[in-house]
C-alpha cells in the first residue's frame, strides 16, 4: 500500500521515509530493544566513513523535501547543516568535508524530484507525526547509548 522502500535512498534515512509513509495507514511502533548490532562491521564501513557521511547528508535532504511542508523546509535545512558541521568538527579532515559537501550537492539536486513524490496534504500530515527537536535529540542520544552496548557472551 505504501510502495515499499524508496530505492533512491538505499542506505541511511530509508527507515524514516518508510515509517512516515506507513504512518499514513495507521500507527508506527518503534521498539528500541529490538535493535541489531553489527559486531564485525557494516556495509558502509566505519562509523563516520565517507560513504556514510555522504549518504546521510544527501538522504536527509531528500527526506526533508519529500516529507516536510514548505514552511518547515528552511529550518530543517539549517538544522541539517548544523548537524553536518558538528560532524565535520568531529572528523577534522578533508575527506569528511568532501563527503559531506558531495552529499549536500547531490541532495540539493535531488530535492525537486523528491518533492514531487508526495502531495501537499501528505507533507502537512507528516508534521503531526514528527517529534520536536528536543525529543529527537533525546531519542538520538538513547540510540547512541544502545549502539555502544556490546553483546554479552
């Protein structure tokens, strides 16, 4: 009914997109204890690999375009830029800067196409389902703590 995963995203941000689209059909329940740990590694390499930085930035912009009403887009872009600047400060290398800038270029280019994938009514409905910034930060910290836990045994 919602069309499956949005293949354009393919990595990072696809869950948020899917949950917002499923949310139009009813409730979405997230169970934090049902997490999966990558003990050996992940498809995108290290935690802040260039691929991960690029895809995260790009896909965040595509999700902004697809799921937020026009009046919310400017603040979302500012917050997204702030998040990426914080990552850049943490990484302190040109490879990370290139990855983030490339993600922004690709994301900004893809925003008009992403925007056409939803209606104005759908974008307006999404606002009611999204958490505020304070709650989003709380959830992000909780997910960070979960990801640092190591399996016992």
